[in-house]
């Protein structure tokens, strides 16, 4: 038996990303879950950001950003950067995260995150409460500790986690499934 | 130490959805991972679909679809529906899945999936290899077996899984994390 709910954002599980962006005075970090790969070639991502957020104008001005994929070690930073404003806090400092120069964009990468995805904004479109930024991936950096000796990604080392908007919980990944 | 990779679709972890769509002769299912919630109000999703896929024209013609969130029980169906074409197979039949009438759209829901998200297409835009469909969520159905007696979502009962495009693996969810 199914229960019908009011329309809601029910796609699960969702990625959790720390978006880092360059600013005139200081760089900022915002945690987002309304993010996805949407095109393989060129590799393209979308990110939904509310115009009220401090990072919104920063991304518009910078024209680029980095999507940093956190491990469980950065879960408190993800919570902080998702609920506090860059107007009030230096989030790199408050979260003890290290800005590292990117290679293709001006926005900084977060050194501690195992995966950093450099992105250049292509367009911004309003979808209601959120604007949707479409951006092309121009470089990817991945920590050698989460790659095996053949350069293959080792999820158990990356210790990724996911967000479930249906109940607001973060969950770790479990085990590799064979389809 | 980080290793720089060529630009690639590196956002992880990703949702796995079975998109079901009505057709003139028969309905079809396509497995997608380039999918996300992108706006909270109105609840809005995006889905990247290659124009070569059989479901592409079907979604354009129908103007609606259902995003069905599978449990691990449907992982073989997800693999089949993601790699075989609706031109060659009746995927509902091949995967032993049950089409169930939706309430707000003409496309059918997949009865076996614990969560069904009815969506109406708003626009389609090319992003390269994939076109990005933006759609508004018009109804959500959730199996009572994955809700507690207060109607709250129980992830451990839903037995969700995720896709990691960095290495092509499916992973189960592990445990609830406290931020």
C-alpha cells in the first residue's frame, strides 16, 4: 500500500557537496544537495542555489566554483557551511578547512575533501525558490589515498556520505553491490 | 597528494532512478543517474537523457514521467533498464515490474519501487551528449512499509542504493550519521 504525499523533493539518495567560491574579500563555502551530473560530454553539472544565500552573488560574480566532495571527516563542516552564512563567518577558518588554488578556475578548492571538481558557469536559470546554475567541469582532482595503484577509485577509502531530504538525515555508504 | 584527472562526471554519490513513461504502444522504463532535486518550491527535478535513447522521444511526447526510486530488490531491473532498449524489450515484462496508474500524470508508476515521483516536463535543453529535462513534481507516493506510524521515512526499510560514476559501482547505504 502506498501513501500519497504532497509534491516534494523526494529524489534520494542525494549527493552532499561543499561548493567553494572566490570572493573579493574572502572565499566562501556553501553546502548543497541540489546538485548532479547532468551531461557526460562535455561533463556538466547543475547546482540549485537560493538567491538569498551569500554564495549566490559570489558564484554569479566569480563565474566559477569548485564542488568538493566531502568524506565523513567533513560532516560537521558540511552541516556548518549549510546552515551558517558567509556574511557572518569565514567558513574556511571556522571549519578548519584549507583553501588550495585550483588549476583552471579562480575559486579555491578545499584541500581536505577527497574529490574536487572545478566548474565554469555556463548559465543560470530561475526554477522558483532556487536558481539552477549549469556549469561545465574543467578539471577534477582526487586524493591519491582514495585511488588504488592502477588509479581506480576506492569508495571505502573515500568514506562518502549521502543526504536524504525525505527525513533530513545523512547516511554513510554501506557495501558494494553486484547487479 | 591529489592527482588531476581529465574533466569527468565526478559528483558522487548519485541517485539511481527508474524513469517510467507512457507510450503509444507500450510504456517504457529507463534507468538514470543524471537526476536531482534542483528546486524546493515548486519541487523541481532535472533528468539528463541522451537523445538516442528510446525513452527520449517518449518523454517528449508524453510531457510527463515518473521517477521511481528502487530498493536493492530492483537492482537487477535497474541494470537491465539502463543497458537494454525499449525498442527491443518490454521492460516492465522482462523485469517483472508492475505498471500502476499514477494520479496526476499519464505515465505509469512502478508498483514495486518504494517511492514514486510524478513529474510534468517544463522544459528540455541540450547540454551536449545529454538533454536536460526540467520537470515539476506533482505528486509523491511512498510505500507504507518504509514509513513509521507517524509517517516518517525509514531509510533502513527502503534499502536504497547509490551509483558511483567514478568507478561504475552500485553501493548500498550504511548507517545514519549524526552531524
